[in-house]
C-alpha cells in the first residue's frame, strides 16, 4: 500500500502549541512533523539536521523511546486516519463491484466529516456528553478550579474576557471552559496585568513577558492525548 500522503491538521491546536516559538523555530518544527509523518519516527540525526543544534523549545515537543523521537499528537492523528482507511477498504471488499464504485464516489465527500466524528467519539469520555449545552461558569467555579490546579490564571480576568466576547474561542463557541483554563495555564497566560499594566501578557519560564497573540488559543475542546501539537 502506498504511503498515506496526508493527515488531518488542526490549525488552532498548532497555533496554541507554538505560541512562544519564533518563526524560525516554527518552520523547523513543521518540517520535523512532516518528516515524522513520512518516516514514522525520527532519529537524532534527523532532529539535528533540521534544527542545526539542540533547541529545547522544539525538542520538548517530541517524546523519545528506543525507536527514536516522535510527536504524540501527530502519531495519534496518523493512526486514526490509517484505521479509517482500513475500515473503508474492508467495507468495499464486502460489497460487489457496482456497489464499490458507487461507494468510492461518496468517500471523498464523507471523509473529513467522518474523521471529525471520530475525534468527537474519542473525546466523549472527557466531555461526558458531546450533546450537552455549554454551561457558563461562575466566578466562584473558575476561582475554585484555578486554586485546585495551583495556577496563576486570574479568574476575574478570565470571566470578563469571555463574557465580553460571548464565550468565543477564535471563531468557535467555547465547549469546555476548564480546557481553556488549562491552555492558559500551559502557556503561562495569567491574565490580569502581569505586572506590565496592559492585562495581556504571557509570562515565560524565564520571567519575561510576551504580548498576547490574537487568535492563538486552543479551540476549547479537550483532546485525549494533547490539546496542542
């Protein structure tokens, strides 16, 4: 069987995962992801060839085992697509030629929607019921959750921000506010004024502050492996 030339790529999650990378790092990172998709796993030589030298921001995106380096999210997406392709091939083998040809005409139209459904099914245990309507949290609920996670997210700033934009994350309606809190936490976006007086800072691990980049947030929906690339 020929190598699958593509996978589903979630741009919002990618933007979230590369929030604090510069453009050069993003370019190297996306090349490594593409190479992993083609090879399955990367060796240290691959990593150094593309990165030039060790870069913690990029290398931390990859796990390492006895086989080499790999990005977990990309591996999961590739495996889901492979399983889908196998299921379609199995279904076609059970039908006669006429039915198979008819099926093939429809497969391209239904592929993307089916893969989206797969993602929703996988997430079902996390969000309990994907058909449940989003419930707007109270300040007390947000505060309690932030205390439980021992993060530095400003609950009032978080609440005011999403009340102000109608609980939208990018172009999508928020589905899980706790997942968005975790995204803020992961990217060290605390809200408030962060000591710089502008209320829009990302505080990095070195204590430096980065201005918030518009639209570079998670889609608000938890993912079973990682919420980002």
